[in-house]
């Protein structure tokens, strides 16, 4: 199993051998899998935590300035009502 996980890691790192690039590529591939409805099987096949991918997705959403402003505006509107 460890050998299979290392093989997947090298696949996502590609020629860069960079952990950061591998993480980025895993996340991007997970996003595509999520959009197509097979994110759980993607995580299982690629030894990735589904919960971690969801957490990162949430962090990206909230920390994107335009989305943050949109959320803040919605919260303010609901607080005024």
C-alpha cells in the first residue's frame, strides 16, 4: 500500500518532484472529480483525505477576497433584517 501511495504521489508531482506542486495538482484533480460527482472514489484511489480536500476547498472559498466580501455583505443584510 505504501508503494502504491508513493506511486500516486510521484504521478501528481510529475517532473517537478515538488510536494507543493503535487498538492496543487491533487487539489485541482479533486475539484474536477467533485464537479463530476466522483470525489469520494477519487480520494480512495489516490490515498487522499476527503475531509482534508473539503477543508481546503472551504478555506479557498472564504479567503478569496471577492467571495469574502460577498459573504460579509450577505451576513450584514441578514443581521439588519
